């Protein structure tokens, strides 16, 4: 006959075990839901990225707009990023700003030079890349074109804020910029008059004299969201499979265990 004094202890242990199973089950359900949410979010990001790439590809195939048309599009709230544009004016080489960059494995700077328009306003043009030893304009006189020039390139929107805390702070005193803070670039260069609220990346035909090397715009945006989605969904499937196997084993063990309350 089973000792009655052992029954409460057995009941307590059984209740504790039940609570543990419930807690573990809750954690598994929460983790499974989180993995599904992350996978679905990556699918949505993939759809957004595909739409963005499609729009960029469509814009790149268009004929260049003149500057007034790009300004009008921006004022309407239309996206102007990577919009082909053509403009003319005079470069103010003494006010060029230098943006830290790499090009074909070499470190150096993108040269942003104010282009003075006929109406007196200015727009910063990314004329292209120079290595560290050609940072000073005096080392590349052939590229310091004078007089009115025509520029063809891509409109680039200015960032609303610093992209990330990982990006170093701009050093205006040394004329080294790590993110395109239009206001800081204009003020540090003492550019007079109004500045257009976007940039222009010049193409390769707009940089005579060898330096800077134009046409450096990177438009091949990475799209790895499908891989991330498969990873999250795969982890969710693996978690579900492992949980199911554990449940089956637990029930088999419970069914095969001897009845502790039976008379011995």
C-alpha cells in the first residue's frame, strides 16, 4: 500500500512540473511568433527594396531633366534620387569640400564643388574621386576647369540626419566629411547666396583633366532580404519541429511510466 504521507509531495512535484511545462510552452510560442514576425518583416522589406530598385532603374533610363524640372519635382514631394539631370554654371574650386570615400579599392575623397548658376544660386556637385595625395586642388590643375561648364549627372537627395552613430563626426576644420551635411559643407566653405537643397553626382564626361574621376555613383543597392526571410522562417520551422518531437517523447514517456499511486 502506498504511504499516504508521500501523496502531497507527489502532488506538489506534479503541479510544479506542470507549471514548468506551461512556462516552457509559452516561451516556445512567443519565440515562434517572433521568428514569424521577423521573417514577414524581411519579406516586406524585400518588396520595398524591389520597388525601389525598379524605380531607380526606370529613372536611370530616362533622358536628363534640366535643373528647374528637378527642383519642381522635389517641391511636389516627388523622389529625385538618381534622377538624371543636366545643368550649367561656373565651378568655385576654391570652395571644394572633401568627402571620405573609396573607389576601386583605393581610399581618398569625393570632391564636392559648388557650381554657381546663372541666377546666382549654387549647387554642390560631386565631381568624382581623388586619392589622398591629390586632395589639394593645386596637385590637379588640369581638372580645375574655368568658365561656364555643362554638367550631366544624377540628382542626390541630402540626408535628413547623420546616417548612424557609427559614422564619424565631420571635421569641417580639416575639410574632411564623413556624411553629407549640406549645411555644414556650405558654411565651412563660406558659399555665398542660396544653396539648392540637393546634390548632383557628375558623370564621367563632366571631369576633364583626369582628376577627379567622375561617374562614381553606386546604384547597385544590396537586396539580401530574401536570404534573411528564409533564415527566420527556417528557424521557426526548426523550432516547431523540435518542440513537436519533444511533445511526442514527453507523452510517450508519460504513457509508459508506471502508476506510482498503484498498490505495490
